[in-house]
């Protein structure tokens, strides 16, 4: 049986795009309302819920555990359009489930 939790968070990005793998100093910690069982394999599916900035926001998730995860918002580099990574506040909804 899968366990599911949902939530939302308001995020913005005042920092440049992270270009070094593993650097999570600009990520935000989300703690699940109820921890999943220890040892559970948890997946997190985030989705932008608002359209406050004209550029496309990107979402990165890291360090998913039974108690929570790290998340970061930044703008997406698309083809010839270069982004500085900064983005206004958007609401991001998330769904976390055991697999």
C-alpha cells in the first residue's frame, strides 16, 4: 500500500543558477506533516501552481528522505535565451508518495 502526502510552498530565487553538483546551500528544506515510515522509499513530484514571472521556472528536488526533502526554484535556460537563475515568488505544489 502506498502512502501519499501533499503540500505547497512559496518559493523564489534571488540567487544565480547552481552550477556545482551537490551544492544545496540555496535550497529550502520541506518537512513532511507526518514522517513516512523509516526505510520507506519516497518520491516527490513538484509542480508550479502559479504564473507570476514571465520566464519559465525550474524546480530542483534533492535529499528526499522519510522526513522531508530539499527544493529550489530557478529560471530555466532555454536555447539561446540565457537566464541568471533569479525568479519571482511562485507557489509550488508537491506530492510525496512511497514506492
